[in-house]
């Protein structure tokens, strides 16, 4: 069976002929996110967006981006003073002391294996 052939768009006669005029260019996105909200939630978001001088989409995207960043940092970055870090690093560097629970753990087959 022959491999499928890809067709390319015919070349335009004028450079940039397929691009919108600069005055009508819009910010492009890779995809949309759709959510359902109750009318009271939408009104609240609209009021906050208006107070911030942003569109609903801009306001929601900024809020979602901030929440995502915070969530990721909360789970990947933590801060401590130098003394606490030294103690923490020492605990991580010290080999575990053998005990019954550790032996049982090491003998247990991993669920993904």
C-alpha cells in the first residue's frame, strides 16, 4: 500500500496575501478552554474583570495562570533557614537505619512493576 501523500497549500502570488491586515490581527491561541458557570459566578467574574480593566478572558486567564504557578511552586519549592536546611540535608544524606518496616517495604513488589 503506498504511503499517503501530503498536499500543501498552493503558493500565494503575493507575499503575505493570506495574512490579515495589521489593523485586524488578533492575538492567536493554540486552543480554547470552555467552562460552565452559574450566572452569579459569571457576574462576579465580570465585575472583577471590569474593575481590573480587563476582558473576562484576560482576567480568567491571568487568575488561572497565577493559581497554576502557585500550585506548582507549593509542591516543588520550599524555603527554610540555613540551619534547618543543614539538618534536613543531613537527614537526607544519612543512610536509613534497618528496621522491620524498611525490610518489609524493600521486599514489597511495586504496584507498577
